[in-house]
C-alpha cells in the first residue's frame, strides 16, 4: 500500500474553503481519492467513472470488492448519467427525489454501462444519491463527474463523523481530508429499492438511516430487508453481518438482567439517556459511561453522537463495551441495526 503525507485543510473561512475545494478537485482529476464531508458521515471519494481511481478507495479502506459503493451526483438532474429508471417506477422515483434530494436517501436503480463493475460489485444495480453538504457539492460540481464515496474509514470499523476521526483511520493512506466540522446527521444514508405493485409501490429499506419508514410511507408500502447474517456479497453498502465495529468487543444488551460481569474484566457502557430507571447504570462498576442523549432520550441527538461516542469508548482500552438498546422506531431503527452489526465479531483474516 502506498504511503502519503495526509493534509487536513480547513473550510471555516471563505478563502480556506475555496483552497480546500480546489485542491480536492485537482486530486480527483488526477485519479486520487480524497476524504470529504457529507451531511451523513465523511466519505472517501473518487471519480465514480474511473475504475482505477475507484480501486484506490478499496485499497485505502481495505474493503472487499464484493461490497458495492454509493455513487453521488451533483444534482437530481444527473441521475440519467449513471442509472436507468424503469418506467413502471418512474413516477414514484420522481416524487421521492423531489422530496428527499438533496439529502440522505440512496436509491438502488439499474446501472448504465458507464459505471464500472467495480463500483457496483458486478451487480446490475447502482446506488445513487445527492448530498446536501455544500462543500461536497462544490467539489462534485467542480470535478464535473459523479463521485463514488463510501465512509472514510477502514473497512468494517466505526464510520467517521469528523475530520479527526478520518485522520485516525486513514492517515498516510490518502492525500487529503477536507475538514468541515461535525456531520449533521451522524448516520449513513437510508438505502431503498422500489418495486412496482398494486395498489401501492413496494419500498424496501435495504439499509435504515436518517430517512425513516415514517418518512417513506406516503410513497408506498414500506418493507424491511432481512438482515444479513454472513459476510458475503450484498446489493447495497453497509449490509455485511459484521460492520461499524469497534476494535473492542461490543455487546448489545437487550435486557439488563442478562448481564453478569466477569471478575477482573473492565466494562464501559454506551447508555441511551443515562437514566437509572432504564436498569443499566447500576449493573456494575463501569469504567466509563457515555450517553447518546443525556436525560432526553431524543433519537436525532443520539444519531448525531452515535459514531463519536462509539469511537471514544473504543479508545478506552476496556475489555468490553456494553450498549443499551434504543427505541426501535424512527432513527432508532438505524442505530439498532448498526449496534447489532457492530456486535458481530469479524472473521479472522
């Protein structure tokens, strides 16, 4: 693997933002990869139509090539560049992109031949979306090409919601990180596929995220894809059994009464709201307790803090992270899905 001096460029003042965008566009035109902010998490971007550039994403992340990538467009008008919209679902697709783009909704559609097979893991569909992050959109507009951009972390580990988290994951693996502060949502985009049906279209949530089933139900009957239980080829990113995992073993404790601490082990708790009445705070002498939504139990706040808290817990060096369950509705569906995946131990290499 190549080694680089990784630059981190700020964007908190207009001249600095223009400099960072110009440098990102320059590197992308040269076939390199750069880390960019989106409204969901930081992404590791390359020209989606350049297979050699996309290959560098897989190399930097150590990502298996059977895990497909999302293709990001500059605007909803560019969808025809990379995907065909079957006429039987075209009205539904049009309504949904008018409502949710730009934003954290990804749609699976039949791909066009211009999209390299490496991007889609050889599958006939491509995952497409339009980010609402203004810096990401400046970069993609400046490049004039769609961007392939999975999360900017090593494969299977915790998704980054800040430039410092990207640096911790990919320092010396990439040329540039564009720093635009913390991400708005903190969870990866919702991925859906749309199928014709009567009387309503079928909308399958392949990966839960910030756009919730409640948001989608006005456009069709919402179904949930079965959770992957083995690591194998999938139709959308983020669906392998072991994903979003810290290095420290993590256990999702659905019921507090199921926890029996082992003597000599050090535990840390990821608490939803830090309330004693939830039954987790007094289970043992925790090394550390970190709360997703202190006292409030608000799912949007928990989502913004989710990966940041998980990363901080992972840095403690404890023997095991115990995670409380969240309310499994709205954005809680996505966080529970990620906790279940994070609790699956990865196979040995």
